[in-house]
């Protein structure tokens, strides 16, 4: 199957994207409703952009991110954890990968890798940061293969049942 990676008007396709995220991340309807408002708010931030991966005209995955801003909620939560590890400087001049999800039917085909490398290739910042559930997973293995390393672990976000790891990588991301 041919996969097309390209710009995604995430505000216009938020429901389609969140349907992918719900399946990939195991979200219920209430969580999707909350995330819908967050995504729409994020896409109004300066420099926010999104890419989609389509297969036969259907969204198979998406990524979005933006230049980090220390006043954004995510930064205020992770900052004390990064400071405690001596990595607070990663919050400056960084492009944040806010979400990256690929539908399970299309995982392990390089779609996630293509999405994240394509979006970060256009970043003007010298590095990228993200958060991922703090467990050994295919997502964390992907991030490591791209050059991301753990900056802080056991990061607790309000209302998230599992701890996260904050990871960072210099840009451009490592290629195979």
C-alpha cells in the first residue's frame, strides 16, 4: 500500500485524527472529548503544524508539534523534572512533538518514523523534545533509534494514570 505523508489541517480533521489516537492509545470517549479541545487550542499556537499519513485516502497516522514555550502547560509540568536531572536547558530552542500516533493496522511499516522525521526536518530549532509513557515500548524504541535519549523519567502529569519519560534529541534526527 502506498503511504502519502503531507501537511494536515488538524483543526479541520481533528475527529479523524483523534479516532486514530483513540485506537492507538486506547482512549475512551470522554478522553477524546477533552483532547479535542486541547488539539484545537494547540493548533492556534505560533509555529504549530501537523502532518498526516494517508493510505488509500484514509488517515493512518498523524503527528503534530510546535516550538516549545515555557509558559505552556506541558513545559510547566516537565520543567521541575528536567531541572532535577540537570536538563532544564532542553526547554529552550526546542521543537516539541506533541502527539504522534499510527493506527495499529498500519504500525511497524515506517509510518511513525516518516512522520516524525519529516516534521522535525522543517524545524528551525536545534533540538526536539517529547514525552512518552515511561515503559519499554515500540514507541520508545523508535525514539531511541532516532537519537532521542531520556532526559527525565517518572514524570507525573495530572490525571495521567501512568508516569512518562521526557526525551530529547538533537536535530536533524538520526537516520538508519
